[in-house]
C-alpha cells in the first residue's frame, strides 16, 4: 500500500515473505499475514482482518470466510479512539494564569455529559468538577482538541484529575508530582497514574504540560515538560493519525500541506519547522513568494491543499518541490517562511472551480493557497481602492445597500448577510501602495480606459489569498474585463419644459488645506470637472451640496467658472444670495438660469431656531426658494438639503441600532419630520403647495427619514400631503452612491402631492459613483505620469455622488 507521496505504508505477503526489487518497496522485506487461500477455497471467500480497534495492529488476519467487500468484515468492529487528556496547566511564576485542561479525541465526539474531577492529594477527595460540553472539530487527521479553562487547579505534591465519560465511568485517572488513591467520586478506590512531568513556581506564564508523538490513542503519546501552550490546537511535536498520511518521501519526515493547513482558521503548526512537498502554482515577486499545492490532496473539503511560501521567488510554476521552513500566521494568512528547498521534478495542478456566493464566511478558508477558477461572470462592485492598492471587489451580480431594497431591521440585515457572502477581492499580487501602472482593467487604468462599477469579469483564475482581513484572488491568468456599464456622455432625457437638478460637489472649497483641493492646481482640476458636469446637465435650476460656507466667495467662484465656460451670455447662471448659512464648513446652495426662471420672494432657511427637531449642529440648514417659470408663470419651491452623515459614533437614540441605518438616524429622522412640517407653512411666503425636495439626505430609500418625508406632515401614508419618491418611480435599481461595494441612493428627489403629476421624468447620471476615485482631481498618491494619465477635464469622477435630474411641465393645479 503506497500513499499519495509515494511512500510505503504496508508491504504484506501471503504464503511466505519476499524482498522487493524495484517499485516503491524496493529493498523492503514483506510481512507474511500468516493465512492463505488455495484451490479449494470457496468462490466468494476472502482473507480478512478480525477483531476490535482503530489501527491495523489492533486486528488479526483470519482464514478464508465469506467476503465482505465495501463493508465491515465478519468479526470486525471499528471503534473510535476514546477521548483523553492532552494538555494540562496548573502552576506558573507569579499568579497562576490561564489554568485548565485540554481534551483530545476523534472529530465529531460530543463531550456533553463528560466531566473532569479534580482530586486533592491530601486525603484523596474531589475538590472541584469541570463539566464538559461541545463537539470536537477536525483540526488534524480526523482528530480535534478542546480546552476547558479552570482557575484554582491545585499545585501538586501530588494532585490528580479523572476524565469521566457520560456514563459516569472513569476513562483516565492521572496525577502529577506523585500518585494518590481516590476517596469518593467516580474514581473512588482507584490509584492514579503519574504523568511524570510537572510545573512549578518558575514555570513560564503561557506554558503547559503536553502530550507529544504520533498516534491516535493516549498510549501512542508521551508527556513532555512545560512548553508554550497550544490550547484548542495540536500540541507542539504532536501529530494525530498514523503518521504516514503526511508522507516520508524526499529527504523524509514530510508533513502534508493539508495537515499544516488543517480545517481551522489557523494552523496548529505555528512556529514549528516543517518539511512539505507540492507543485508550484504561482510565483509573485510583488508578494516575495510562491504558492505550493499538494500534488493530489487529501480529498477533504475542509482542509486546504495549498499554502503560500514567503522569502523565495527563484522557482518556476510546475516545479515539484520539497520545501522546509517555519509555519507562521501572517495576519491570519497561513504561510511557510522559506528556509530551503529541493527540486523533485515537475507536476501540474488543475484549478478547482468555486463560485459566489459562498456558503459561510469561512468557506474560502478551505481553499486558502489553492489554485481556483470562477466559471461564472462576476461584477465589479467596488473600485475604491483600485488606484491606492490595485484591488477590485467582485461579486455575483451588483450588490445593493440593504436599506435601499429592504425594510430596516431583520429584512435589511438578511440582505447584508447575503452580500457579505457574495464578494471577493481581485488583487494585483503586490504589497505596495499606489501602484504604477494600475494593471486593471485590461490595458491598465487611465482617464479614458476606466473600470466602472457594474462592469464584468470573466475567466478569473488564480490562487486564494488572505490579507488585510479579506479573502482575495491573486490571478495566474489575465482576467477579461467587459465594459458592461459604459459611460454616458449626457444624462438620460427627463422631458418637460423645465429641468431641475441636484449635485453634491464634494467639498468645493476656495480656501485650501481645509477640505477639498489642497492647492491651486488641484482646485483648477476640481473646478474644471464640476463645470464640465454642470454644463452637460444643463439644468434651469440646480441645488448644490457641499459648497464651502464662506459667504458668497465659493458659490460666486463656481458660478463665474460656469458662465465663463458657456458660450455667450444667454444661459448664464445666478445664485441665490444667502451668504453664510449655519456654522458648518459646508452648506447647500442654489443656482439658476436668469433666462428661464426668476426667484419669487426671499429664500427661507430651516435650522434649529425654526424647529428644535432640526438639529443644525449636525444637519446642514435646509434652503428653500420659490421660482417662477418665465414662459408659463407657474411657480414651485425647490428645497435643498444635506442631512447628517452615517459616520462617526452616535449616542443614545443616535447610536447605531443594528438595523442597517447606521449612526445618527434619529437626528436625520427628526430633521425630516421637521422639514415636512415646515413646508406646510409656506416658508417662502408663496401660497403654492408645489414643493420639490432634493439633496443628500444621507438615508437610503427605505430608511426612516425618507419614510417620514413621504408620509408628509400628518405622518400618515396615503393622504393628500404625501411626497412621491421620484427616483424610485422613474428608475429601476437606482443608486447615486457606492459604499463598501454596495450601491444605493442618498441623493433624492421627492415631489409634493400637487407637484408629482407635473413631473415628466427623473434620472441619475452615473458619472461618479461607478468611477474609481483615482480618476478625480487629486494629485496625491499618484506618480507624475499618473497625474496626467488619470485625469481628464470631464464630468467623470467630478464628485463621489451622482447628480439627480428632474423634468417638470408646470401647470396650474
């Protein structure tokens, strides 16, 4: 019998012995099984092992009997090895710390009902009992360990402990620093077995007494002196199993990769020197290492057959290597720190097909270090770190913010749980920041060769890596990117005679080194992009968000830049002259074309002084201005908003409630209710109920603030003061912002009941949310070449929010 490493496990013979010539057993002498068949043996008989046990040595060959192929032999019983005490810690220097006892046994063993009785050597009675629970999980060779903490374990001379099964029978009665006879308890009358090693007041904190060796039962192992504890893991110098599955080829004494990896999140071989064998599947100079995969694997879906070897890149894909090094968990990536290697020939590994979503958060752990491919088409759901770290998040279809599509609470949390199982990072196999070139998409990222959210990827093959808290793919073949969500040079048409829009311009500041641009060069680049977008939107009225709150300096600068870019003066913009509003560094503003509309009466501002529910220390004051369409004489009021963000850490009702709405939901909801009530009173002094609420409400479609506005001042849905969500009404799967790889719309357009029938359309122009942030105006984190190559004075990535455009056909209502 030869294992998957080519090592002889057994060399048996019948009717005598022989010495092998050639083959895996070359030079070995066989062991005669002692029984045989002959020409009178009945058809259907066979030679079989009989007896009771778990290993070959537990059984005896018997004479020919009726064959039992693919079944347990007649007279044979397999039994699982009995759980046993595997590790003890009871004494150390200073105050005893992390005392307890570890149990080992066959994976799947339920310890419920088992106990450990602690016996006092002075008198022999039980002084404490540990009630065991839980099931042993496979961490190596079909065995597992479980540690049970227990303070106050006595310090010997001697003291003992009895492992008692769920039937009350004593499995083991051990002691340290001598023997004792139990008085009372399950071990009553039994004399303990001294384990032969002990701890004392000079034992290092964090050490323990442990079993070492190779085997499946307690008798296979030997107690060793105090060493660094390995609670809930395989002990240092311990191997569960027959000791042959890891192989002994090459220079001998190898440990298979799948045993090093184990079935847990971390290896039980950490800080141990190992020798293993495998085929090189990938070499990455940017990661300073290569990936090694067992040539055949163990067939166990819970253990990975691959591993990362760091510290050497002078190997080739396809090399069959024997590698020696030290096992480490590098930020939870299991790896071998290279010491030496020998080349055993060549090999080939075929990728395993995997797909998204995965079953559990830990599913990809079983593939860590292995070569895989995705047969499915994957979607770019996040490109935020493409320029900074060369990575892209992929998913099976687009991911949406839970509260954009599900009610806050259990339903939204269920969506989040699904999303969390449906993503993986495509990495560039480098550890550097700000890579140049940025290799994704095909041909490399430039201002004109973008990689947008919603684009797709096919042919994804590579090794599964784990770094910075996420599973990722390091590709071995160039993936194919498809522009499935191409740019649109202009917004979709919304109809009507009047166009209204809102646009978060992401910190348009004329003062540098605060927010926004850091210097004149960045400011010019930022302004050119914003102006390009506003020109293409071509709105008659535009509500702006995140303009510097420095009087009229910033807003007048922007309006002058827009007007300078527009040929002639017919379509020049003016701004509503509010000066500074509130105390925040940013504010909302309104600009409009004098050629198509005129303001009516003065603007109005909603802040804390108007309604205490509208906390303007958190929410930026709302701005309302009534306009008249010059061509028709019809009026409506535009209300621009910017509510408190979800970031930071709220307290009380503003704390994150765990329902998907984030921090400060109460402040946003209170402000929304105050806004709906405020508009009932016609704050601009115009007796017209046509209101259009726009802006960044920092709440997704189904969150409380949006519901509060839609329900109107009476807080009742289905009544005459309701507002209509125009984005939802006119768009499928709408979004204006992407956060954490999930799309949703924070930028809203809500029409009052009387205005909603006059709306001809509403759209989002996806020029920002889908674009990599490295295409914006900023020059930091870019090489000199990238400052030019990653920038165009166009609308794309002029901000992080998409603008919203609404068409109106105003009539008397």
